[in-house]
C-alpha cells in the first residue's frame, strides 16, 4: 500500500498570504494519479486538482498543483476566507487508492 | 447539475448488515465509474470501493474486502454498497462519489453529502 504523508499537519496563516502544502508518497505515483481535495467543516470533499497539476472545473487559479514521482505540492496564493479548510492528497496509481492524513489551513 | 444522494445509513449491531444506495442525476450515469469513500468521526478520508461504469470491474480496500459488495443499476442511475459482518470500526460517514472517467481511477469530481453508519451494540 502506498502511504501518503502530508505536511505540515496544521498551517496557521492570514487572509492574503500564500499556503504551501506538501504530500510525499512512499513510492512513485507518477504524475497522472495524484489528486488534491478541499474539505470545509460539515461539507463533503471537493476536488481541486487531478493529475497533479490540472485544476478541476470551477476551481480558481489561485490553487496550483505541482510535482511528480513521490513529491507533490499544493500552493494556494492570496488566501481567501473560504480557503481555510482541511486539504487531502490522494494517490490512484496503485490500488488500494489512499489518502494522506490531511493538512488543516487555519487562520 | 450533477448530484448524488445517499441513503440507507443508520445504526447496526456488530456482525450486522446494511445496504447503502446512491442516486445520481445530472450526468450520464453509466459513462462514469463510481466510488464509496468513508470518514470516521473526526478522522480523515478512507477510500472504500469503486466500480467501473459498464465493464463490471470492482475494487476494494483491504479493510472491507470480503465483507462489502459494490454494485450498480445503470437503468436506475443507482450505486449500492452492501455491507456485511459490520465492525465497530466501520462507523463513519459514507460518501458516494462520481469518478472522472468510465474506468475507475479513484479520482472523484462530485460527491454526495454522505450518510452516517453507526455500528454499535
């Protein structure tokens, strides 16, 4: 099973700042099968990025995904109040598909 | 508008069974694989199972393999999860999610609001 480790666990920032979230895989997942999701309290997850760097439909361009192999990054430029949430990475390169433990972005 | 609506959650005893349903609308149901993802209270996301759009291919997490069965009725735009031999650790909100493609990739672009399953004596 591929283990995804996200860091940091919690990121404390202010609106307008940049957030940089990391996701490291225990073995290579290439670049086509890495996704990022946002989950706000009490809501279902929302797909932000697929294929490591492709924004999903309707996702603002302040969200940017990058990386390949074992190291991936989600960057959120100019944090908006609605961006304060938990973010998960997910690998779908090899079953069982797995999620990271999440990074909480808080004010 | 793409929507998924889960039902069938509730309280079950350890060793018991439940059947979850997920009705999809706003998209051509059999063009997409579908998945179940769960989230235990206060915990992160855990992928449970996926099924391709038309080929019948199914995939399971090790934690549920042999106990849960995923199926779908494309004529009724509905996804199912038959959960047997339930354990306390199966307690979670279960989300139904639409895949990006017809073959199961595990990457889900639309999610339902979830249904709570509680396993307790």
